[in-house]
C-alpha cells in the first residue's frame, strides 16, 4: 500500500510539472509563482468534520458522561445530549451509560468506564476505537462499520455485536449477538490474519500472543 501511495504521489507531481512546463513555454513572461498559486489549497476545519461524515445523536444518557469535542484538548462532563462528530471522544464514569445513533451506520450502547474515539464516521468507512470498557453495536444499514480494540480490528457485517477491552489482562472479548463479523490482526510474526465468525458466539483475543483463547 505504501508503495502504491508513493507511486500516486510522484505520478501527480509529475503531471503538475508537465503542465507547468507547458504553460511556461506558452507564456515565457508569466512567473512560475502565478502558476503554483492556481493549485487549489485543501480546506480543513478543526471545528467541523467533513460535510459527508455521519453525525451521531445521543438518544439517552445517565450518570457521568464526558465528551471531548474536535476543538477541545481534554474531555469535559456533559449533562445534556450533544451532537457527536468524527474526531471526537466519549468517556463514561463508573455509573455512566449512554446510547448514540449514527443514522444508517450504527446504534451504539456504551457501558460504564468506557472510552470510545470516533476515528472516522464517513459512509464509506465508519471506524471507532475502543480504548477501554465495552459497548454494543447494532448495524443499521449497509454502511461498513468497524471497531478497533487494542490490535484487533472487528469488521461488522450484520446484526449486533458487543466488544469489550480487558486492559488489565490484555484481552478483547467479542460477543456476536446476531449476524456475522470478520476480524483482522497481525500475528507475532507481523503476518496479517483474517478470520470470520457468526452468531451466536463469544470469542476472546489475547493481545500479547495475538491469538484467540
């Protein structure tokens, strides 16, 4: 993949170089700086996620819930529902519970003492990182939904699945309530492994040995 990206990068640079050369040849008196200024600059907003990203709505919340927005440097406690965007984080305290719906993607129920980072919420690829605790995910449509937990990536094909991270023992517990999943990881020899599972089934992934228990 890295080689492909580098190839595309240099290929694009080459095209821009050829175009610039032709423009200079046609207009010898035109400064090169003017040509470079015509290249469109990417637009990035710290406050707002990409317009195509799916936004989450908190349907229900109780107890201690903390939210870190795209502009914040740490999570702050909230007492009323907020809109959750790509690049944001939710944390729950010992008595905190909440459910978040991302339309056409996932209905997420977050348990106490859990931290979830919403890495990417695009329709083409919805990815969250479960740093600690546990949550259940009910897939709503055909949008690709994936959960990362330690070194395990869970690709939810359909149905409902719960994923929990046991930080103390370095174990990821996955309960396939309905539907099916595919899991991917690199083993201790850094060889990619992909395995499929169907409901009803419970699996445990040892993060140290990179194997299923």
